[in-house]
C-alpha cells in the first residue's frame, strides 16, 4: 500500500474505480478530469479523488447542490 500523508484524501479512495460506458475501469487515484472552465474558458485538470472529496464534504453541508 502507498503511504499517504494525513491530509491526502487519496488514502480514502484506494479501492475506488471509474468506469466508462464500455465497462473499462480505471483506478480513481490514477484518473483526472480535463475540461474547459465555462467561466474562464481555460483548460482545467482535476484529480478524480479531489472531486470525490468535494462531493463528500458538500453532501452534508449543502444537500441541494449535490445530487
């Protein structure tokens, strides 16, 4: 197992996977999302594990914005 620091969220997503519509699977900790930010029109890159962290943190505090 990889050693993570105490503040590294990836330790919570070690066994999580991302799957596409064809059934191809990737490790969450090895996956990123590339997109164009609609506000700045710049290309952005975000770790999928970071998106999971934001989702989990926001789900309890702001239930309407996370579905």
